[in-house]
C-alpha cells in the first residue's frame, strides 16, 4: 500500500531516526507499508542485529488501518 505524505511524516516518522517505522520501503511508485508481507520477519531480524537504524513499529499496519 502506498503511503501518503502526511501519514509518512506523522505516523511512520520518516527521517526521525530510530523512531522511523522499520516497515516502510521505497520503490519506484513511492513509499509503502510492508508490515504484513513476507518481508516482516526479515526486517525484524535485521533490526535485532542492528543493521537497520529505523526501529519504530508505529501503528497496527496501514493495511489494517484502512
């Protein structure tokens, strides 16, 4: 799901260091939420290892909010 700019800044906290949601990714269509995809566990492991600086888990998932 593509994330609108307001949600990206207020909920996902893009650019706000460790508070930034770990589940947002950028592709050629824009930013999207991948919280409920196959990438979920991969991202969590990388956060636990300290590889990813974005550590936030800021909402129940944009797919569930809509």
